[in-house]
C-alpha cells in the first residue's frame, strides 16, 4: 500500500511540475518620474553642460516634438544604455534615448507602445541612441 501511495504521489508531482509555465514579463503600476532638464553652462567655448545647484544661468530642455502611442521596441546598446526604436513605417521617427525608462522595461527586443516628448537644447540634443526622450507613458505590446 505504501509503495502504491508513493508512486501515486510521485506521479502527481511530476505531472504538476510539467505544467509550470514560463513567467510572463510584467511591468505594471510604474511611476514615471519627471526628469530635471535644467543644465548649467560650464564652459561655453567647449559647449560643456552640467548640473548645478547654484545661481548660475541655466538652460532648460525645450520640447521639440510630442509623440503619442508609437509602436516600437527596446534595443540594448550596452549594459547601462537602452534605446527606444520606433517602427519606421508607421512613425518616421529615428531611435530615441529614453532618459527615464523604468528598470523592468530594460529588456532587449521587448515590443512596446510609448508616448512622450523629444527634448532639445543647444549642444546637448543627442545622446547614445539619438534625440533625448522623456517617456510619459509606456506599455508592453501583448
């Protein structure tokens, strides 16, 4: 009787393990922080900008273009840099350097729909991927 019970429990265990599904990649209830777009001119001859906490003149990144509900994907450039690559056929947008991409979206090849603002200021318009971009909304395409 003990042997039958053992094999019955073993069989149930094996069957239940085979039904474990792959985890679904989920990013929900993400708070997208607004970026601090104020920069100080550190060296105007060399076009060097940086953060400052004193009363020097500062530049604020201006909105170049607002985009809504753009389909695209996340592209990993290196260990710390991820780009948004919009679908060219539908958006006619080049790659964007998202400055506030939530950690759980940092997955190479992840398909997303996003909205936000392309930002610009003299001498500081492009980063590693292209135009600087502040995400206001992002969702995974299912």
